[in-house]
C-alpha cells in the first residue's frame, strides 16, 4: 500500500481573494473548492493563509471554520509592505520543507510570479508543488514552474456569476463568453 501524500497549503490570501473579486464582479472567494480539490490529492496537514486580516473580516471567519491558520501581516501607515506576506510565506514554506520530511506536496495558492523561485527551490528539495491561482490574474510564469497548476475559477464548486449582457455595435445584447473548463 502506497503512503498517502502529506500536503502543506500556503495561501497568498490577498492575491487570491482580490484577484477573484476583481475578475468576477465582486464575488467572494470560497475556500471549500480548494479544500475539496486537495482532499483528492492527499491529506492536508498544514493550512496557512497570509494577509492583513483587518481587510478580510468575513473571510477570516470562513477560513477559521476550515481550520486554516491565519498569519497576520499588518500594513503599517506610511510604509510599503507590499512583499511582507510573500517573504513570510516563502520563508515558512522553505523552513517546513527542511523540518518536516513527511510533507511531500506543497500547495502554493497565488498568481504572483514572485513565487516562482520558491516553486523551483521546493522542487529542488524533491517536493511536489501544486499551484492554485485565479485564471485572469495568474502570471504566465507560474503554472509551468509547478508540477501541477489548478485554476481556482475552474474548480468544482466555484460559483461564477454570469457575465453581464453587453451591447454589440449593431445594438443587440450578447453574453460575454465564459472560458471553457
């Protein structure tokens, strides 16, 4: 009997949640489809999400109910902290790769190409890397770096509101096409 994969999940929450909201008419990010997709791939033993949680009150409750550890990266007034969450997440992932041999798969939820070196380092350490990102806000560099990449928008259970009707030059209403799954 083959041993079940042990998975460490790292969410660049601001990137994921804001990317989904921006590209899908303000729709709220739902963690459940990610959890369901990962349950098919193994046992998730670490779940961490990084953000300034003062901006994500409802999301914080949803993630806590799903046993996700919230890592607070506060934004300080007048200071640029753009990459603070990214750096903390990368350091935590590499540290876990060295300290926990039993973790075989790392799931990096982001669309940010800044995480490409992290993906390469984890693969160099003989870890499988699965990426998860919002289709329209994921850098073209990230998916090919991963062993597998899942577009959040295509996961089973993700509800995307229908595109609003728009006018064509002739004046007839048409629906915007939805990308194929």
